[in-house]
């Protein structure tokens, strides 16, 4: 669910076509130094779905809508199939719950907040799940990479047969916008190197290949490896990231033979217009120059939907999976790379199930 489409088909088609729908936000006004007047901030809301909601309400709306889209697109069983849903785990990828950004965390604490949110989402979806099969990850942009890594461990341990990863975030509630502004991160008429705030929800069904084939499921992409880590220096610490941790992750998840061969593929990253992220990306490319990663085709979802925070990694996977299914990918392999303002980094390697085109 994004500002350019409701559902994976509409969203990925719009991003591929270069469609973007920036909208004036009237929660925060900025000063245009040339015109000497106040102008509204521009962002990328999912209009008609999240209007008027605070952060928790926006997460609920986005999560409910994208899970419904997954159930429809993947042809999942109804809620009455207790066997299927009882063996399905859930991983929820949310932003860092820091008090400076969320008043709700100040008032209720992060544990109570997530518990109340989960209870309400369960009611809206009408699905039952085992409490021991629900996990939360708060790692910002890198949350999906951490969720994929955790999913692999849970599937290997056979705790569940499959997992649904739900990633949602919104920078468009009032306190999040004020938080971004306080850290001088918003793009404005007098600050071109900033982000355009957005929001999105994306979810993935992850299971073993044998399990998917056994139930006759359509496999859109393979996940050979995923990893998450943390840079020693982060934006919020006031230091500049060197991209070293992200480079190490790519070394771990990408086979050396493939990387050194110059094989084409998709590289989806979360560059968003901020100077610190671009600087870290530059350092990362220098470190990997010998591996010829620069030959891959770079795709930037932010151009169409703005910065969607913790949902960015899952959105990147959806884009890659759709490109594999529709046969317009640049190759049979793809990387989804993420860096968060707290220092979290993630790398996800995807492969086309049929070897590409």
C-alpha cells in the first residue's frame, strides 16, 4: 500500500512507470526564503486510507490493507482454516519506538503500545495466531532484512511452517514531522538535500521452498540469504557512516563468484535525498568497486513514494518479486540494501525462481 497504488500490482506498475503523487501537507509549514512566505510541506500520503489518523492508526490502516492484498494475491485460505493459520508465524517490522518521536511511547511505554496495537490488528483481520509465534522488530529501514534473517532461523527450527512479515511506517503524523524537522532532515525550499516524508505498508509470505511446492503455491522469488548489522557511526549519533558494515553484509549474502562476474541484476536501495545517506552510499560503492557491484541497475523507490521508513525494505522485495514475475528484471539476481538513521543496516539477496528471463 503506497501513495501511488493500493496493492502490489498497482504500486509496482506505478513505480516502474515513474509515477509520483506528492501532496501538500498542512500539518507543517515551512518558510520560502525567495517568496518570504509560508508554504506547506510536501509529502507522499496514502490518501483515502490514512487521512486523519495518528501514528498507531496509520500503522493499523496500512497493515490491514496490505495483509488483505496478500491474502487475495496469494490465494491464502480463509480465517476458518485453523490448521493453516495456526502454523503461520508473524513478524511485524515497525520503526524505532523512541519517545522523542512518539507521544504514545511517552504515555504508555513501548511494550503496552505494541500489545494494544497488535490486539486491535488481530480484531480487524479476523485471524487467529499463536502468541509465541508473533515477533516485533524495530530497526527502521533495516527491519525487513532482520525479519528475513529471523524467518530463516524460525523455519529451520520448524517452529512454524511459514511466516507473514508485515512492515509499516509513516512519517506523516504530526509528531514524526516535527521530529524530522528538529533533526533538519526535511526537504524544503531552502534545503534541497532532505527527504520527502512518505508512508507505506508491505507484507511478504516467507516459507521453505519444499513447503510452498507441497501446497502448490506460486513462488515469486527465492531468498538465498539476508543479513542485518549496525554501523559503528550513525546519523543520530552526530557522526558520518563509512558504509563498512553494509559492505560486510553484502560480502556475506552475495556469492563471490556472482559478484565478481559482473552479472547484471537489480539493486534496490533507500537513497532518499539526505546528504548523510548519500555519503554513506558513496563510501559503500568505493569499498565494493573491486567486486563490480556498480554494474547492477540501481532502483530508487523513494523517487515515487518518498521515504517510507521501516516499510522500505519490504517494498523493495515486492518490487523485485514483481519484476521477476513480469520478466522485466535486469537479471536473475537482486539486492535490497537498507541503512537507518540509528545505524542499523541490512542486505537481502533475491533470486528469480526460474533463473530469470
